[in-house]
């Protein structure tokens, strides 16, 4: 994504200590009768699936889309056709912002460029809705914190995982003293050989673009932990390696379509069978050369596919975390250990053994009984979280009893755990969160208010 500003320009604004304002980013996005004028920068599949036609169809009286921007002219043109939007399109971000002057900017670009558009967007008068992760390293994170303080605009990070009924129920049970004082958590996430492999086909395979799966994927998990535990992370020690994808393959090519190994590669994927992805990506390759069906065994892959970390929180809670990107099934196991008992969850998201319309939480009390709590599935994506998140973002719901709204500080702390883990892998040393940015971790989480 190109723009008319330089990294030097916005780095020069950093360097001062900040206490991030905690007025609700939702307050400026959805509480007025006047329609919010929204622009999107980055018109890939995430913007198309999550932030386009569904938003306009569901909230027609609250929002209007006034501009679309992408460095790839073919992609932004297709996005406009696919959505039926009538707003103008741009390949120059600065020009869009200056001509359109949107109230709100949705940022869905490559992770490593999020900071550019978040910062410049605020400087040009817009509040920000950004996809996770907030950004990919600690300096970019600090630049965003300073820009929010300097401009008075607000950054909302869209952590839809917080809003799924099942994960919200976990939060409620922890707050209700169900297992007493929380002391430790075991959290293990498994990406299967379909979804997990896809990260290694796309630009996410490069650490310089995604920050690695420690940041791009695990930011969701670390945000859940920060929210559930209600404390700030203090220190991270981690290990990681690339054991399955990339250099570990015995056959490889640039991408799947011209690959001579199609007949004997279990990871061969024919993108042309998906009309949407073909139109959005393969038909636009002539503009930027991006191959959406890249080989999962390309030797330039430099992210980890096996990761483990130990996290220490300011309130004394310890976490054992792992992420595996080549599991035969997708899902997670999590256990919360407390002074009065233990809470266990096992979620299989792909090919579950038993089809059911609920998720289950097992609570085992010390010297007592075991109970199973069934939580009905939500009615939208990401465990039912997508619709509830959007309702909150666009002002349909105004109360926030479970503190699910995520400020820029929440977005920063989730990526800082991943950044610290990545640094720990590289140095072999534990990394303190307080050493990374001007955020000073506290024993009690600072809630969004307002």
C-alpha cells in the first residue's frame, strides 16, 4: 500500500511517555443519529467478508461507505463491483482521506502497514477501526499510542473472539468466583492442515509482513487471556521453530497452479475452484504479483509453525501457552486453575466427532461436585462473536457489562505479548513487557469507559 507520507515523518512524533486515554472508542463511532461516513483501506478478503455488504445491509441507517482504497487497482475495482458500493475508489491513500474526509477509517491492509494508515488516518481527522493485530513491532505500536494521544482520535481493535457467547460465559464464571482466585491457565491452540497451512501460502508466511503467528494469530489468544485474567502481562519466555512447512518440504514450487507436483502433493490447492478468491486475487496478479496460492514449502518462509510460551501476569497468574499450525484438527483446550477448583474447555472447530449446537464448560470443585455448563452456539461467525461485535461497534448496543470493548491499550498489550514471545525465541531470554513501549503494565486491567 502506497501513500504520500514517509515513515520518518511519523516516527519523529514518538518518544514521549503516554497514558492512553480510555474513553470508549465506541462512543465516537456509533452514538449519533447522523450516519457515520466510513472509508476502507485494504480491500482484500477480510474487508469483503467482514466489513462491507453485511455492515451496510444490517446498519443502513447508521453508516454509509464513502471511499475504498487499495494499492492494487484491479482489486479495489472488483471489490466495488462485488459489493455494489457506489463510492469512489482510490489507489492513493492520502488523496482519499483529503478528498473524502471520512468520519471513520477501517484498516484491513497487510499487518506490517497497519500503523501507517492508523496514524495518518487519525492525523487527517478519522477515528479508526482496525483489524487485529494492531501492528507488528513495538516501535510501530508506540507510534500509534502517541498518535492517538496527540490527535485526540480513537482506535478500536476488533477482537471478535471476546464476543462469542462461549468465551463470554467463561469470563462471567471467572468473575463469579466459580473456581475461586485464579492462579494459572493452560491454553493450547491447534490450527489444522487446512486453515493452518493457508497462513503459509499467503503473505503471512513472512515475519516482516505478519510479525509471525505469534502476532498475527496469537494476538486473539493473548487478548482473550488478558481479558479473562483481568490483569496486564508482565513477562514472556518463549521458544519456537519451523518444523513442518517451508524448508522441511521435499517438493516445492512457486505456487500451486503451475506446480509440477500437483498429483503427489497433499497440500495442492486449486484456487480457481473458488470464484471469489480468483476474482479478488488471481485475476489481479498483473498489478502487484501477489500469489494467493503460494507453496507451503517455499524456502522464504520465516515464521514458526510450533510455538510455546510461559506468561507471567502482574497479579501473579501464570500461563502455559502453545500454538501448533499442522494439527489434524482445529480447536483449542484451555484450563483455568483456581483456589476452589478448575474449569476445563475443549473446543474442536473442524470435523467435530459429534455435531451439536452448543459448547461445553466443565467445572470441577475442590472436595465437591463436577458440573457441565452448555452454552448455545452464536448465530454469526467466530463463535457468534461477529454480529455482537458489529452491534457494539456501530452503536446498536451501548452497554458493556462484560468489558468486551477493546481500546488501543488492549490492542497494544495483546500484540506486545506476541512481540515479546518472538523476541524471546530470537534471544533465548525472557522479555519484560514494560521494556517494549511506554505502557506500564498494571495488576488490574484498565477498562474502557465512557
